């Protein structure tokens, strides 16, 4: 890729994220001590869902909740998007395993922990898939936290605009090569608006589909399939490269266009850095290809609060709400700070049984994500 324009000669402000030369992002031959950097493990996918507000686990529970109308709207919107994107067609003669499906309900929160959306995700049960039959390759890269922090630091140092875009129903825009069948359960078809939508779309009798399971063949990827992330990643990569972007040698999810526009990809969340004209042009291109939400200047990204003072050339990241949610999730909201993680002189006896009830892996993963993003002081 073409080399970026030189960094300003003045040192990066002390309150910017890190003092870092951005050339290592665009040139794998740069002299970088990668061993000194944190591991590139993707903890975000494991740890971002930390809110202590519990969403209904099933449509039956949602119907009994006080906010059923909001859940119902979210479910209808999600299924409508899937139907309108031509993700499936009814098929009563499947030739391989039919996957069960469900609606996954979650609350979406802002940086203050407030509920801003009742989100529903229509998803097959991908764990029922069989390798070599209805899926093959599954790997898809995401931007590392090291790249994300450096990306933000460069934006602060150069006083670039940094905007955030979210691609709507991203996975349903990508093709599906394998033959996959899915069963839409009766509790979804029991929502009259959905039964009517599907009946009208495919010319079916409403009485024959209402509150009845429906077997469909998938034509496009959908959230929940093992290969969906990879399919969308390849689609977006092809589109960016086809529009004269260059992929970084150091991070497969960092793209540059000339020396005035950079795009960082984390699944379907895009950070775009550059001058206002370049960002506006990129937004138009993106809108013509995908449905997007323009979230404006970045302020909340992957559980990080991002605040910026362009007058002083600084950018700060924090995870106040994320850490509060983690403490609440593990019943530690009333804990007191300590200088060491264990009492002095503690002797641990060898365990004779395995305690599988305590969510130890989830706790460690949550702490590691905070350590990697904004709290390196708790690494050890």
C-alpha cells in the first residue's frame, strides 16, 4: 500500500492514547517488537455482553414481559429484514439435516448503561451443522485491539475525523454456497404479522402457515450459521479491494485508500478515518452497496467510551460502564480496591473436586478484555 503522509513533527499529546508510529500498520517490514504487544486474542466477542439486565430467553417469556410490544416490534423488524433480503424460500423437500432456529433477544445499551433498543436476532442453531456437509471454512479476521488503539491515536495526532458506520443485517447480504435447510418454529409463525408477511411473499395460504413450523432453504448467509461471518468478511473485503482500497500487511482488517482515508473493520462495525470530503464520499459508496447506520463521530465502540478534545488534539478511551457491568455480573459491585489480588500469605490447598458452577472463564475473559483495551495495569 502507498505509504501514509509523515506524522506531524510535534510529539503526540501526552493524553493521546499511545505514542506510536503508524507505519507498522501499513508495512510488515517495519521494525516492531510484536512480542512486547498484547496477545491478539479476540476477547471482545467473548466479553462485550455484560449488562446485568436479563433479556427474555424465549418468545414465551417475552410475551409475559411488560415490554412485549417492544420485543414484538424488534422480532417483526428482524424477520421482515430477512424475508425482504430474500434469505430463504419455503422448501418442503429437504435433502439433508434441517436446522432448528430461534429468536435471540437482547437489550442494546448506550455508554451510560441505558436501554436504547430491544434487539431480536433470527438465527438457526448452528451447533447442529455438520462439517463437510453444510459448512466448511469458518475463520474470519477482526481488527485487533492494538490496531484499534493505534488507529485512534493516529486520528488524534493528525486531527482527522473518525466516524463509525454499522452495516444493517450484514450477514444476510452475503451469498451462501452450501445447501442449508432451516425450520422456522411455530412460536415465530404464531405472530400474525410474520405469518402474513411470509404468506404474501411466497404466495402461501395464511391459514396453512400461521402458528405452524415452516421448513425453508437458505439462499443467503444468516446470523448463527458457522460460515456466515467468513462469508460476509470475504464479501466486504472483495468490495473494498474492488474500490481501490489496499489491505494492511499487519492487520487484515485495516484498509487504506491513498493517504487520506482509512477503514477499520470489526465484523459489521466500521471505523472510518480521514478528511470530511473523503469520509462523505465513502459513506455514499457504502450506502449504495449496503444498508448502513451512520453513527457519526465515534463515541462508543466495542464497549469503549471515546471522548475527544480536538482543540487540544487529544482523544481518551475508557470503559467505565463496561467495568461496572462486569462487577455487577459477578456480584462484585460492593467490593473494595486492594493492592494485591489475594490476601498476603494465603495458602491454597489442592482441589479435590472440580467446581463447574462458577463462571471462571467468563470472569477471566472479561478482565482480559478490559486489560487489553484500557486497563493494562491489571494485566498481572
